[in-house]
C-alpha cells in the first residue's frame, strides 16, 4: 500500500467515525435528556435550559412512581406477560417453522403462502374484536398472549435458517431410530441458538412494549400493562396544565419536587430501561440470527 492509499484510508475512516459519532449523539441525547429530567428536581426542571447532568439531583420522582399502586400493578402484569408470552411464542414459532421447512410436506407451498398472506391482510379491528369477544377473552389475561402468539416474519426467519441446515444431520438421526419430535428437540433446536435468540429478543420487545391490546381488550386495572399506563400518563397532562402549574410555581415561589413532567420522564425510563439492558446479552446471537435467517443460500 503506497502513501496515497494510506492517507485515503485514514481519511475515509475518519469521515466514517465522525458520521457514526454524530448518529450516536443524535439518537442517544433524547434518551439521556429523559434520564436527566427523571433524576432532576421537578421545580428546577421547569426552568428549562440545556442540561447534560442534573442541576439539582433528586429521586423523588422514582419514589413517587414506585409507591403508586397502579404503576406497580401494571409492571407486574407486563413482567408476567413477558415471562409467559416469550417462551410460548418461541415454542410455537419454532415448531411451525420446523414443519414448514420440510419440502416433503404435502401442501408445503400452499401452507407457506397461507401464512404469508396473513402478513399483508387482516380482518380489521372490529372483526378481530368480535372474534376475541366470542372466544371470551375480553378482560382475560390470555388476550395478552394468544392473539400475538405467532409472528409470521419471525417464523420465516427460523424456517429459512432451518432450511439451510445440512440434511445429513436429520438423516443420521433417522438411521439411529429417532422420530420427528426427537430430531426437532435434540438435533435441530441446539444448532438454532442464534435465530432462537433473535426471536427471543423480538418477542421480549413486543410483549414489553405492547399496550394497544391491553388498551382495547381489557378494562380491569390489574390487566393493564405498563406501556398502557404510560400512554395514560402521557395523555393525562395537557400543555395548558403544565403552563398553569409552572406559572403558579413562579408566582408562589415554591419548590415542587415532583411534577407531571418529571413523572412522565420517570415512567418512560422505568418502561424503557429493562428491555434495553437485555439487548447487550443477545447482541451477538441477534446479528448472526438475522443474517443467517434472512438469506437463503
């Protein structure tokens, strides 16, 4: 490599790193700002201004949030939903993908087209609500699990991954007398860890962030998910209320450690941070699973 090529390489890397740094700052700063507002004194936050760290550190908002029974109940519901929904989704999707990966299956092409069709067309909200109501799932915890049990896109990722596995693995297991269930559990699943981890991450994000089904199909307070409560809190305080509260604070010159804005920021952090912390543990499997599951050789 001559001097000119080396200089061009260094310049290219510099431009690339600068661009990636800008993207990082643009995407990270809003999250950081929410975090800072959540640990800053509520009345001080009303002053506005640019903050990279809290001017007056305070955990009053977190104390208020975690002492609220509605938020704690919704957090428990979301955790239970995630712990139940993720394993069931992974089991059902992996079993369906294994069956549809069999070229010898009678009607394989028609079945694949049938499932793919559901990715683009649905019955709509009202027919879906009527079906769920006829199944007696309204105000039932199972309504948070069963309607989203199988995601066709995730199934396609796993099916494509399984289709790329060497057929000799299954053939040798069949020679040893293994049936389809044993082959699936002991031969196929152990080598599908990357795509399984990808689906676990997708499913965990889906269940943790889901709020619309809880908003539409449940009325009991103990069935509301954390995200549904977050939506309620975000819609509860209007801009006019915030301005009037700030004006009252300015007139009375009183300190308000917790405000509606600080509560919203805190609930947003509580709802977002757990699922963000899961990603680093699955990142290497996630990238490998996406690449191998989305490309068919």
